[in-house]
């Protein structure tokens, strides 16, 4: 793994964390929009960690499997959040 890839991953993670912090400070009462944005940002951070720090960039089939699991998990969390509002 090259230093450039890890540096790019670190910068992306810091950027995503800053966006999460700013969004949480500006719109904490935004409700579903807030929750979905936080879930998307956490999914992006997870994808960067899986691809760059765990080295799944070199194993596309494993990365695809982990990405599918991650999307399913975050979708389930979003569904569980929205379920009480639908009742």
C-alpha cells in the first residue's frame, strides 16, 4: 500500500468527519434528512476504511461483498428509524 493512498484516505476521513460535525451543529432538529445524511456519511467513511486501510481495493469481489452488506445494514437502520413514523 502506498503512502499516497493512505494519505488520501486519511484526508477523506477527516473531511467526512468535519462535514458530519458541521451538519450536526447546524441541523440537529432536521429529523429524517439529518439521519439519512449521517448514515450516508458513515457509509462513505466505512467504504474508505474497507478499501484503503484494510486493502480491499486489491480484492474487488470482497470489496463488493462488504459494500453490499454495508448498504443492506445502513438500509435496515434507516428502515428501523422510519418505521415508527409510518405508524
